[in-house]
């Protein structure tokens, strides 16, 4: 049996499209999509958790309030309420994958108290080590990291990722069954990973925030320099984009990204 993937919305922010294409003065929604993955042996796995409901509490103080002002957020509810639409409770989820620790991906992490948490070894430590201003610039809100996270985390070492003939990025077979691979996608955030899986017979690379809109991949749109400068590693981001463009030309994988409008076609709740 293959995986069944459910794409869920976990709130959204609004921003100018010009922040991506450098020219279009139109406000667009950027949905915080997260995945509920039904594994035939392991049951329910969640990848990211959306904004959750604690975003405004986490951005009440200074300088974290700047995050709220820069990207006005509309909360959709808890991750649990989105999962309820497909008949899943947080206690049914025993595995949570964090692609990276930006607030729109970890806002609901605290709801999964019985789950094991998986992330790249470089994903959290550099953010925790930053000053409050550095954390805000990096879209990281420390208040959203659940207490006792390390005790129930499996941190994947960089050395465990290996070259993959099917992808231009290193991968790690998370459950050693070939069904779900973590894929290193550098640049946007420290230790960012995507997911490679096959669902409904289609080989898919879920790219998290390695790109924001498909125009970046198929139409050669590049981020404006000020926005590129806000990425964790702008040079690595550009390399990742070029590799994704080449992968798209090969037509071996369906490419999806968290905030891309095209991903909304697959959203079920």
C-alpha cells in the first residue's frame, strides 16, 4: 500500500506579490499548508503544523511584534481543528516532521504531545542561539517551541543524508521503508528539509519553502534582492532554485510548495 496524503490549511498571511516577482503591486494570501500522511504501518504522520493559535501571543512582545506587522496573519484555528475535518485527533499522530522552524510551520507543534518530533540537526540550534532581533529577522518565535521538545525529538544528523540518483539533493529514508524521504533543501531556513513520496501513483517532492510560487521554477522569476537577503543563506537559496528548475525540466516529480497557490488545488480542509 502507498501513502495517502492530505493537504490542510493552517492559517495564512498576506503580502505583496512584488516581494516575489519584484513588480506586481497586489496583495496575495500565503497559506500555511501542512500535511497529514496516512502510513499503512505507522498510522498518522504530520508534516509541519501551520500557525496554530498561539501566534499572536508569541508576537505580543518586542521585537517579535515586528513579525506580526510585516506579514499580517489570519489564523484558521488549531492544527487539531484542521485534522478533525479528516477524522484525525492529535493523539492519533505519533510522528511529526518539522521541515524548518519558522513560525508558520511550528505554530501548532505543542498540540501533538504524544508524537515523536523529527528534524534536521541544523534546523533549531542556530535559531535558538540568535538574539531576539536575529530570531525575528529569521521568522523564528521561540515561544512556539514546546517545553521538553528535546526529550521527544529525533534529530537527524547531516551525515545521515546521502546522495540520491533520483534527486539533485541529499536524502534520508526516514522510516527505512522507502516510502518517505527527507530531502535537504538549503537556503530559506537553517536545516530545511522537504519530503519525497509517491501518492496516487505520482512521485512528489514537497519542497516546503524552498520556493514560494511556481513562477520561480517554471518562468525563471527570481526574488528581489532585498527579499533574497532575508533568506538564511541567499547563495544556497539560489542554488536550490536552479536545481529545482532542472528537476522540473526532467518531469520526474510533481513539485509542490507550502505557500504556492497551486498547492491549494490539493487542500482538503
